[in-house]
C-alpha cells in the first residue's frame, strides 16, 4: 500500500511554492520522489524552497512566474518539459486575497474584483490548461491539484475571494469530466485556517491559540499537514479519485465558526 504513495520518476510543477502551503507541498512531493519545478513571483523565496529540497536529497529547480499571465504559465510548463522531459503533476496553489476593499457590495470596483479573479481563478485555469495539454500528448495521464479555500464553502465580506475560490472547486469538477478520458485526474484541496509558518513571538502564539479555540480540534492547522494530502492526490493511491474537493480544516466547517462549546445564555420570556 505504501508503495502506491511513492512518486519516483514523476515530475511536478507547484505554483506559489516560495512559502507556506505551497512550499510544504513542494517539499512533500520531492520527499516522495518527485522532481519539482518550484514557481512563484519572488525569486528569493523559491530559491529557499529549492535549497531545502536539495539539502534533503531531492531534485528541484526554480522558475519565476506571474500566474495571472497565461503566457507566463505556458512558459512555466514549457520549462518543466525542457528540463525534465514531461509533467505528471500540476499543483495550482498560487493565490491571494488582494488588497482589502472598503466598499459595500453595490460599490465594489470592477478592477478589484477582476484582480482577485485573475489571481485565484483564472490562474488555476491557466495552470490546468497548460499542464493538461502536455499530459494528453504524453498519453499516460496525470494529476492536477487545485487549491481553493474554506471560504468558498461559506462566503464572507471579502466576497471576491470566496467567489473565486468557489469557482476553483467548480473548475476542478468540470475539468475532471473533460480530462477523465485521458486518464488525467483533477481534484481540489480546500484548506481551512492553516498557519503559513510557526508563530513568531508570544503575541502571535496567543492569536493562533485564540483562533484555534474556535475549531473543533482546538488548534489551527500547520503548513506541513497539506503535504501528505497533496502526495496522496498526486499518487496512484488515489487512482480512482477525481472531481472531488478535500477539506482539511480540523472540523471547522462542521463545527461552525463560534467558540467551541459556546452556549448562549438567554432568559426566555413568558
């Protein structure tokens, strides 16, 4: 069974691999035997990711990429093919909420909405399309893993972000149907409240503990915990899994967002 989780000889592209969840997934894939192309806009960050992978005996290279630009995403996948000869795994992780917009729904500006959609939805389409094109020509399938957000399943006042991430889940389901005849699987990871790095200092630790108290497991997730799920979805262990969204949130959606075990006290009228 454990052999099905090995990824020896396979090649992956991970966007947003310079820090946090993307870095954790890139390192986990490398530890399972994958050669990894680590992509992000910031060269120094992906240099660090690649250095850590190589220090652990893995194989990785860097490629800067703005995932909102389809030609840059195409060039990213082309670089993967030129360096390693193939692509087996695409992890479309890059994203972000964008600058906060202090506006009511009816005043929300077009440019802010378009920017968030470009970063968090169109980028996943560009990544999936570029990878699928080569996977189909290779003829032996592949795995596309998109990263959404728990906000996609509940919404909030930063509505453009959950709207885009909800679109990622729908994109993955539709792509899974279109690509299944080519043995390409498409799934989504849906993180809840997950730390991007260890809290630095007492205040940060207190904030993390307070936020974690609202989750049934009574802690925030840690960045590295996405790695094993990513490896599973990339591997033959999930060969019959496609078109699904995997929530990893410590029970947050199941338990709601209020303090755990909170019971409101009300005096009932006659």
